C-alpha cells in the first residue's frame, strides 16, 4: 500500500495563511479594545 505524500508547498501555504488570519484577528481585536 502506498501512502499519498501531501505537497509540502501546500502545507506551508496553508500554515502561513492560518498564521496570517490569526494575526489579523488578533490585531483587529487589539484595535477594537484599545480604541
């Protein structure tokens, strides 16, 4: 049985996108509670 190896670039892209979304949400909440 062969295991399908996921594309590393796709994993890195999803990881970076997830980080960017968390940072954006964090800064939006920070700006909301600050100002």
